[in-house]
């Protein structure tokens, strides 16, 4: 009898009549690609991925700088045309270390309120208070109290918005920044500050977990209802002197990025890969495609992983 059943099953499979194997459940983390160029949306390789979210970081004073504002408007309009929702993240106006000036709260409110007034009618209702606040290139690097004041200001200016309250690189000192940030918040702001962004480049590219877990534990100690977006992450193709140019290593690290995200699926709800187009290994390069627009190995890794994730 057992032999007959086995033969029957083989025959049914050969004819395509056997019941299909149940599809694996998707990990409920929405995967997106962050970029600083609207040309991404026109790429057939991007369109083939079916993305629904993206991220764009904009200088805090862009409202008075047409050179910065124009590309941002073009990006948002192109995203809308392709049905992609933008997370707009406030950032420094220069990445030269030690040069950027930390705006006052009044300056922040005046400039960022103008950006909100411009972009919110265009559908931008997801905002980040400040990009990668604990990185040395950002003027908030030594000012978690000012970062907390900026979050309070953002809450008051952007009613009905989803706000990334705090956004951190997974550096060793990140938990200390978390503690200082939350200590500077009022009780109402502390309760509301439950969405935190993590840039876990270090964990992903060194294949570890300590930086991401350190931030998560530190935030949960302040707000037990916290959830997290990996607002910037990915496999590094090139970052001298730490990582020499190697697209295949970047693909391997991209695979690990997804493995790590799945382990954190209880609290991580989005993952933004940065970036779309690389720099052909000039300086920072984490592009999924080269400057010629053609896919790199990490793009293939991404495309193969997407069926097991949300969008």
C-alpha cells in the first residue's frame, strides 16, 4: 500500500496535479531603497522590484537653497508618479567634518516648517527629525539635547505625520546617546518617541549584531513600546580604508543584512537599503547598480530575497 501511494504521488507530481507546497510566510518587514536621485524611478531594474517606499535626506535649510530644494521636489514628484511613498529625513547642509553649524531651535523650526508646508501637500507624511544624529559629520553629534528639542519641534509642526524621533549609526557609543536623548525629552515626548531609525552598516558589513541590539535595548529601556526602521543599511562596495572595492563582498553582506533583519522582525518594521546607484568605487559606494545603470551582484541578492519580505 505504501509503495502504491508513493507511485501515485510521483505520477501526480509529474502531471502537475499534486497539491502545491504551502508558500513560506513572508517576513513582515517592508523593504525599500533610499536614494538621492530621481533617476532611480526610471530604471527598469528598479521598477522590476515593485517597491512602495523610499527615503530622501534633505538639508535642514533647503527651503532657502534652490540648489538643494529643486532635486528634492523632483524626487518627490517622480516618486508620487510611480506610487512610491517618501520618508523625508532632515540632515546637515554639509558633510565636511567639523564644518556644519548646529541650528538653533528657532532656525530649525523656521526652515523645517517651510519644508513641511511644501512637501506635505505632495503626500510626504513620513519625516525624520534628523539624519544619523550620532555621526561625526552631523552637527548633532555632541548634542543629544538639541536633537531632543528638534523632535519636540517636529511634533508640533507636523500634525498627523509619522516621525522618526531618533536616528542613529550603530556605533559603540550609540546607547549613551539614546539615554541622553530620552533624558532631555518631556514625559509626553518620551512617550511619543517610539519610532527610532538605525543605520546598521557596521553590523551588516562586519557580520555582527552588537550595534543594532545595543540601540534596540537602550531605546526599549526608555520606551517599551518602541519600534524600529533600519533607515539606512546595505553592503558596502567601497569605503576606504575599511573596505576595498569588492561588489561580491557587498552582495554577501547584503545577504547577511536580510538574515539579521529576520532575527529582529518582532521590532523592526522597515528596511531602507542605501543606495541605488554607486560611485564606481570612488569614496563611499554601496550602490546596487553601477554608474552605468547595470545591476551589481547585490542587486541580484536583493531581488532573490524580496519574495520572502513585504514591500
